[in-house]
């Protein structure tokens, strides 16, 4: 809620971001970047990539957001970072107890 209204209106949920991942995968296919397609497809198949809690637009770019709890494992956090890399975005992580 601390985001400006303009950013809050662009909020996307984790479910919506899963769709964005598949759209990104399709764009890599159209660009014939088969190395990136194989990399992302492998991560999806191995369940090593995970959408963040949400995202919003800032300065025309997608800004990912994740709340980290003490229950998160290294692999959980890595899956979020791999998602960030696949979408070529920035991520903001907040730790909560």
C-alpha cells in the first residue's frame, strides 16, 4: 500500500505472473533464442522456477516483489531469482518473521 496509486493499479498477482512467464517463453521462441527456451523449459519441468508473490510497473518496467519468511529454503529463494532472470526484471525481497 506504500506504492503510489499509479504503481498499485499495475499490480499483478503470482498467478498472472505465471502467465507472463509463458508469454516470455513464447517471445524467446519467436526470437529463435532456443538456448533460453530450453533453459526456461527445463526449469519449469524440474520445478526449479517459481513466480514471485506479485509485481508492479515502475518507470515502464516490471518490478517483481516477494515476501520471504523463515520457512523459505535456499531452493525457494533461488527459484524466485531464476524467475526474475527469466523475465529480465528487478526484484524486491522483504523478509518477515
